């Protein structure tokens, strides 16, 4: 049976580990051929590619620093040469300022890095992929991975909340600019229990229990549980949605009327 992304070309940034790796494997299970992007974790990317190919799908490794525009242009050129024109971009790379445990610990370096990765990097990837889709008048989808900090903010790392608010602005702006060819949406999850999250000092020091207590579902999402919303936004099931931020955080916070 054909999957919802059968034979689509999907580029997933930051796909060598964590949520990005799970997304790459999830879209492959739906029939996609996957460009597995990494910056420095080549070994992890190779393992993800191996698992994708074991499903009978094509995998293509591509390295790039997403904060460098020339790297982004090269990345997209290589993916198109190796797999074909990109149908779906999943902007998964993001920085959560994990080493910063309090707003008091903020440094100019932390601010610059977070904004460079979360805003500049996201924008460059959207711009370069979406430009080619629009110029070719080819239908496509872009999914940005944001955060639920856009609801309550982040007293721990205010620059992270600012960056993810910026992603909402980018999502709405490019949804308008790229229409009617390209749909652009933003998935804003809560905490995801990746290896990186589990290693955080605050997570091991009681933050996990506090978070669970505040959620309506009394639960923390696994990467596998959040692949479904990504696939939904990437396929025609969400054909009438663009410029939307979809929050998935087990009822930690609620938005709307």
C-alpha cells in the first residue's frame, strides 16, 4: 500500500540524531526518499541512511552549516542532483540553549548562536528551497519545527523564546510569499524525550516531574509520537493549511478562543 508521501523527496535538517532522525525514518515509512542532513554527526547520519535504505527507499547524505548561505545553496544543489527536486522540507535544526539553566546565565555568545541557528538558519533553508519550488511552479510543503515557548515564553532562556516567535513570523511571511504553490506551517511541540533532553541537568533534577504535572495528559512526548503531526503537515491531509502554528504539548498550554 502506498504511503502518504509515496516517492516524495523530503529534506530533513538535523536528521542524524534525536527528533530529526525519527522524522527521517517516519517519512521514509510513508514512502518518501529522504535527504539526511547533518552538520558534524556524520556517523549518526550514515546509520539513519542505512535504516532508510533497508526500507527500500533512497537516502542521500548531505552536510551543511545551516547558518551559512553558501552551504545552504550547495546543500540544495546536491540534494536535487542526488534525488531530484525537493517536495518537502522539514526545518528541524534548532538550538534550545541547553547549557543555559537561568536567564541570569545568558551571554552574548548564547544569544548570537541561538538567533543564528533558529532564525537565520531556518530562514535560509526556507528561502532557498521555497524559491526553487515557486520558480518552477511546483507544489511543495515546508514544515518548521518550533516550540510551545511561543505560548508562555521561556524565563530560562528568553532568546530561545524570541527565536521561536521569529519562526512564527517567518512561517506566516513565507506562506504568503510562496502561495499558491508552497504551503508553509510550523509545528510547536513541548518537551520531547530525546537523548539530549534526558541528559539535561534540570530534566534530571525534577523538571520532568514538574512538566508532567502541568500537562493535561500527564505525559511527555516521545519523538515517535510527534512524527504523525509532521507527516500530517507534509501531506495532502492538511491541504488547506498554511501559515499555521500547530501546538502539540500534551495540554501543557492552550491557545485560541
